[in-house]
């Protein structure tokens, strides 16, 4: 017996779970990690016992099974468009966008996660623009809108990985945040008063959620946030990684909405999207430990 019939059946189940509740949109990598949970349901173990999981199926095998069935999965998003060349068109199309104070902004390490959040209308329901990190530096008028809000927060949504830490540092540097001592906490405020706050996975929270992990070519070699435990520092130093895509779509949406609402400015009390995903069990991630 080949693995193909097993994968086809598991893929159907995974697609249903990825889109729940209420027909959420999801990325290809989110579907892959949902398939891993279907094939290896060890993620449901007790949370008091932290561990991460190795993928039970290679991504190439998943991609081959998906290729013939992509059109059958209406919630699956197409691959994210590459970074556009030249200035963003939105600046010309919405000239009054920059005339008001902007209390919050979400910058995502992944273009795919950016597209997923927007496809599920999170930017509208949380009253928060969402941009991928590879489009930095931001338009000067957008920075001006953040400054006018007073105490505005730029949230950085990133993986638990060396590249995730580098993404946060890139955004903080772009906003001119004053660099603290080595190992300083994850929030910095630049001379304009705009705060930059990490909204990223933490190794110990990834263990609590029993997420599927990967391994990069090399580990983190730069300063690490204060508050990380020795085992977390060793985990990052070994090259192990956890993608945000490993978190279920509903859990990710629920936690991002919750973080944006509590990010120093009042967000929407209840929205259609929030009502759909608020029953998801609290995940307890999306913040590096403070120093």
C-alpha cells in the first residue's frame, strides 16, 4: 500500500480543520502543518509536559499530494505575490490615508502570513494596517501618522528562529529605536515616541503548544532577548526553528486580535472575526519575555 491514499484522506481532514471555524482562509504552509497534526496527533498531549514534534511527512511529499487537489480546497490561498518593485501604489491611490493618527501597525516577517491575515479581514476588524517586513522602510507619511497618534505601537509578528529575531531587529532599527544593552527587552521606543514591540513565538511557548519544529542551517549567533531560559537559548543556538505557520489559523487570528486590542490602545470590542475565533483555547504565545 502506498502513502498516497493515506495522504489524500488526511489532506481532506486537514483542509477542513484549517478553515474552521466558518471558512477561514489559510496558506499552503499552514495546511502542511495542519496535515502534520492529523497524521501525528501528539500535539493534543498535556501542556504541562513541554515538547515539540518532528514533521511526520516531508514537505515535498505533501506538495505532490496537494498539486492535484489545489482547486478542491476553496479556503487555500494562492502563493503570496513577490515583493513589488518601486514605490507602493497605495500611496497614490489613497492620498488621505496618511492625514490621521495611526495608533497601531502590524509588520509580519512572512508575506504569506501577511496575506492570510488580510484575506481574513483582520486589518479591517482590528483597525490596523498589516505590512510584510520586506517592504521596509515604510513610507515617511505612514511614519508621520504613527507619530501623530502619540504612543503608537508597531507590532512585529515573527517566527521563533534566528531569522525571526533578525526581522524584529530590522524593524526596530528602521524606526530608529534606541539600542539598549545586550540582551535588552523586546520593546524599544525611538526618538519620535513610536514603540516597537515583538509579537513573536517563544521557544517555551512552542513547547507548550507542541508545535512541529524544523531546523535551519545554523543557529542564532547574535544577542538574545533577556528573560529567555538557558534551554531556550540552547534551542535557538542549535538552529531549531518554529514557523508561525505551525500555529493553527484560528489560534493565530485569535491571538493576534487579542494582542492588538491590548497593545496600549483600545481596539474593537467584538467583531465578526473575533466572535468566530474567540472560542479557540488561549495559546499563550506571541511575546518574547521582557528583560
